């Protein structure tokens, strides 16, 4: 028979499940949100040891597979790579910011699609929206944009050289 849950744990579990119903969260994100919600409205929750109760709820949710950092990180990385053309550096920074373990991030970045593909897509999107960079300032703007998206400088230089060699041969 499982141990009896305190009123605080039950209220936190309900809140956590509501939050997880909206979208995936990392363990650290969910822990932060639970602390923040209880501190913002302490009268809305039963009294008890908050740190212990949140820890118990998180452990239970991980044990029941409602909460999984690897699954969360994989979904976020795929979404950032496919919809926003982010590179590995940006994806790594976003995952670290959300409290994902470095080992999970390393294994994940080797699993997901090629960063070069996302880089080429980002360049193509920029060219469709703004036209082929004709001046050095346009090229510098594109270069900075690609760096902000998290692509490495060497990768960006190589891809831009290839792009302009092809454009130079056509015209």
C-alpha cells in the first residue's frame, strides 16, 4: 500500500499535472514553477514542508513517466531545429537554461538531424525574405543572424562561401 500523501503533496500533484497537460516541462522547470505558484498564493495550498513535498511529487511524476528530461529535450530540440532553424550551440544553450543535464544534451545533439541542413534552410529563408545579399553589410547581417541562431562561425563561413560560389558561377 503506497504511503498516504499530504494535502500539500496532493495539491502540488494536481497543479503539476495541469502544467504538464499544457506542455512538456523539464524537471527543473516544473520544480521552479511549483515553487513560484505556491509562493505567489500560499493561502491556496495546505501547510507543509514545501521542499519535501515538491521533491516527492517530482519523484513520483518521474517514476510514472509523466516527467522525463530526455523526452522533453528531444521534443524541444526537434522543434527548434525544424521550425526555427536553430544550430547546435543555440539548442545546447536553451536546454542548459532549462536545467537539462549535459550528458543528456550531448547524446541528444548526436541523435538529431544534421545542423548543416538547418543552416542551409535558415540561409534559404533569409534569401527568400530579403533577397540575395548584394552588399558586404547585407552579408554581415546574415552572418550575425546565423550566429544568433546558434550555428558555429566556421560552419556559417563554409556555407556562405559555397552559396556565393554558386551565385558567382550563375552571373
